[in-house]
C-alpha cells in the first residue's frame, strides 16, 4: 500500500486493484459531492445577533478551531501520503480525501463570511488563541516529519540519478525503517484528528441545532460529518490493512505501541482541555464542560478499539444520545417546509432491469 521498494505509482490504471476497498471509498466520496454555497445562513446571522455572550463565544471558538483543523487537513493528506502511495487506488483515495477536506475548509470560511460583520477579525484571531495553536502543533509534528522524509528521499534519488557520489549526499539518505515509521505515525495522527477531534467539535455545532440555533451551520456540519465518518472509516482501514499486509508496518506497529497510545491519550487530554476553555464563559442547554468531557471519553472508547488501542473510561453509553441521529446519516430527514434538505441519495440508479416486473402496455 505504501513505500513499495519497486517505487511509487507510475501508470494510473484502474482495471485490477490490489486494494478494492480503497476504490470503494473513492466512489462513495465522489458520489457525495457538495458545495457550501448550497446552504443559506441568513437565519444564522440573526441567531448570532440575538445570542447571549456565552453562546456567541462557544459557537465562535468552535468554528475557528474547525477552520484551523481543516486548514491542516485540507492540504496534508495529498502532500504527505500521495508520494508514498504504491498503488493507484490508494493514491486516488488520498486525492479525493484531500479534495473534500478542502471543501470543508471553504465551508467554514463561507460560514464566517456570512455571519460576522468583520470576518477578517475572526480569521486573524485564530493565531492569537493559544489553545488552537498548541493543538495544531501536535498534529503538524507527525505530518511535517513525514513530509521532510519524503522530500529528502526524492532529492537523494534525484541527485543519485545525476551521478553524484553517495558519500556526498549521505545526509539526505532516508532509512526504510524511519520512513515506514513516519507513514504509520502520520496515519495515527490523522485518525486522531478524524475520529476524535472533528467528531467532538461536531457535537458542539449540532448541540446548537438541538437548541434551534444556527440551523444553516448545522446543515453544513451535517454534510461535513457524513464525509468525516467516511474519512474515519477509511483511515482506520488503511491502518489495519497496512499492518496485516505489510510486515514492515506490522513491526513498526509493535515497536510504536507506547508512542501511539501516548499520542491518542494526548488527543483525549487536549479535547478535555478544549472543553474547559470553550465553556469558560457559560453553557448552552444540553452542553457543558462535564458532558463534553464524557463525550470525549465515549468517542475515544468507541473509536480507539477499531484500530486495536485499548481505552476504557468507564462510560457505558453516550452522554449525548441525540447525537446518534446525526451520526446515522442514512436516517437523517429534513422537513423541507422548515429547512433546506441536505440529504443526498447515492447509487439510486441501476442498469439492471427485471423484465418480468414491467407492466403490459
């Protein structure tokens, strides 16, 4: 799947897949195309003008953090995973993954532009929020580590091909062990972002919807949520599959067990710290720091075990049961008289015809 000794993808051929599941993820994502301009935010602007200070702070800080996180994820997958992809179906999935993260990033800008009187002030405040900057640095470390190794390897091979003696460019040489480890840890970092950070942030956004606030924002978040559920499943699949099919990654996974556990526990701790910050000015009905911390634990319990990481916080059920209807995207229904429909039916057409069921004319 990654770092085939034979080299990266040359011919993009889609007639015979080593990993058919990757192609299925691509088709599912491609079939869910949408743009944020489809959703109006007129009522949201009114809601914001009438909201109390606590609600404004919770909504704004959550939105700015989502903007920052997708600024990272909107460019990272295609930058760091495409150069190491060994088969075209995985390469294609990574490209579509990044493309939709870019749509998400544009969506948050669409929301900010349409709700705030001075959008630039909101964007400029992101770098002044230490809680956001610190969180980004933790994610960026593993992405940057892989990106640097990708660049060093590409440069080393280019110079070698030009006939330069290896001893003069030894500082650019990248060991296979280090490269495989960097890919694996970047996948884990991405899973922590997709499965925990994004999902927890959506609880805040959709909690507002449960209070009949910021409905347009909730519609956009529902579309993003459907994509991120797919990205979460795909990232877990890549992690589990590469360990099963590639002995090099299996060895690294065993070697890095403690580091992976520590990485993911840091995600949990940071999310709880964010809940403390987000609700420091007050709460909204059904959402507060304690409930959100419990939701972080619940989400971690459910998601970590998918990639074989144990985490038991003793939470027996979700503290936000209303979130289940949003997570089950197949059952989401919108009253068209009250709201915009953002439900898209995929694969509703078929070329198969049962002639016996056709009426006689």
